[in-house]
């Protein structure tokens, strides 16, 4: 019998919510499981496990499959997650576009919307965002009439840093500085009547990798995020770590000591914002990915130089993050073309194999390359917060 991946349940007095989450998580990781398999994997008593399954089934979160006869034992009924048992909405706010994505309980994206947005006017932007969210909820209600009662929250993702003290770093479109002291979460929550959480775009990308990508089922992983900017999302003990202000992973703000430009930071040399500026591309161009792929195909010397410089910096960052966090995987993902991520991963791994002083370490993996990865991660966050095992679920509130 293959090993079933699962966390252990608890018999502590406040463990009821935690144990429900452990059961849901085990099914998410492994697919449909019988009560006996779940009891063994989670180390919960059979009666406790049966009570949880009965409760989850009544709540519409799990569904029973057809009974399976295996060997000489009693027929077993496998239980799987009910796709329409819960929904969450993700909202990505970027420098020129807003996107919404709706995720169901099993991690499937059931619908998506996008529209242009002006990043310099948060008040007008909020009105636009509320219209986009309302349209998204109307679309969802048409697909699933009971979705309003099963929508667990809205996850928001946008570029950081979030600390208002940093807003004067640059009053420009690049940092979306005017949004930093705008009460976005409170205003959204009041307007839509749902719990609202916020992540930076790198943490959202890590949440997407945790739910549906290369980090699925891993306890510890680092996700390097390559979009307009550069960041890192940290998955520690199966939870995405955000930090005090939600700024964990803002590695793009690290000084670029290899640059000849005073005050240069890493993301200006590595991320798409810097790439577009260097090669005269418009980041808002709908065909941006195609134009980047053409440049990669042409193998121009200046593009080759950029790739080499970016790979050197990424290899250096990957080595530092590996030494600090000791992860199971380092994954390069982002709102970037797959061809670009593949090229950088290949170069980074080659650098690490030849110049890490004999300590090769982890080979970098290629993760999601999708303009929607941040919106998908934003949608995954309320699902994760509501149903994944975490320490806070053991605390009495």
C-alpha cells in the first residue's frame, strides 16, 4: 500500500477544528480515502474520525464515492472533497490591470475576469474593483446558485512593500506608492461583507504553488517570484509566511552590489520591469510574452548578456535562501513566459553546479508561468486559511 501523506490529528481539548482541517488536508493531498485509511494516516481514533467525516459530509465538504471491495476485508467507502463545498475569490491589483479568479474547494479555477485599472488613484480604483468583484460574484451565482453561502472570503494580492513608512521610496507607478496607506482591506471587507486578507504578489504566487503546483504537499519550500518585480514566497511548516507587515520575501529591494548604478536594487536587474525598460517593451502590452519569446529565440547578444546577469543574481539569492531556510525545494515561478523561466532555471542550475564551492545544493525547479498566478494564489489564500491545518486552529478564540 502506498504511503498516505497526512499530518497527525490531536486529542487536545481545542483540537476539533484542527482535526477537521487535518482530514480535509489528507484528502486534498492523496485523493479519495476510506475512513480506515484516514484514521491510520491522521492517527485519529476510528470513532473520532467517523464523527468528523459525518460532520464534513453534512456540511457538504466531502462526498462519498462508490463502495470498493478490497481483499478479504469489509467493503470500504472512499471520501473525496466536494468541489462545490466552498468557493473563494482572488483579487490581483497590479500596475495596469486588476484580475479576479474564483477557486473551489479542490483548487480548480471556475471563472476569471480582468479589466484595466489606474494605479495612481486608489479611491477611483476601489470603485472599479468593487464593480469587478460584483460582476465576478454575479457570474459565480449563475454557475452555482448557492455559492453566496459557501464563499469563504476574498484574497487580495498586490505588489509590496506594504509598510506605509516606505511609501515615499518612490511616488511612482512602479511601487504603487499611493496605495500603501489606503485602507484597502477595511474598505473592501465593509463593502462586500466577506473576510478579506492581503498578500504581496510573491506570497500569492507561493500560495498558488502550495495549492496546485510544485510545492503541493511540501512542508518547506521557497518560491522565487519573477514578475514585474522580484520577490520570494516562503512556505514554512506548510504555511505561507508573511512577516510583520506582509513584506516577507521582498528580496527585489536588496541592493544590487554588482550594478554600476548607485542605489540599484535586485529587481531592476532581474525582473520583467527592468527587462522591459532595457529592451524597449511595454509591460502592459497584451503580446508581451510573445515579444519576450521572440527575443529569446533570436539569441541577441544583449539579451544573452541580460540572461547571464540575471542568472548570476538569482543563483546568489537561491544559495542564500537555501542556507537560511533549508527548504525541500526552491521553485522559480511568476507572471513570466515559460521559456524565460526555463532558460533562467537552466542557467542557475549550471552556475550552482560549477561555482558553489562543491556544495551543489538543491536544483531549482520551474513552477507556474502564468499571468494569472498571482490572482490564483490570492484565490487560494481564503481556501487555505479556512481549511488547511495551522497552529491558530488549535487556539481557543
